[in-house]
């Protein structure tokens, strides 16, 4: 399926990508706290809505 070199490349790429994402997030943390304050409630509302839809589907199926 995949060669050993492809596996190595995939693993190294994933590690480098995760490190880059972590570094940029830490660098912009102060801006995130300033501009995205209260966005957790949007996430909670979205998850609640999805759970509501799933519960209705489960209830009526």
C-alpha cells in the first residue's frame, strides 16, 4: 500500500505541521483572547443544536 519512505514522510510532515500550528497559536494567543472573547458560547450553542437534531432523529426513528 505505502512504501516505508512514504510512511516516514507522512509522520514527519504531521509532526512538523503540529509543531507549526502550536507555535503560531501560542504566538497569537493574546490576539485570540482580545478578539474572540465569548466565542465559546457560539461553540456550545452549535454543539447543543447538533445534539438536539440527533436526539429528535433518535426519538422519531
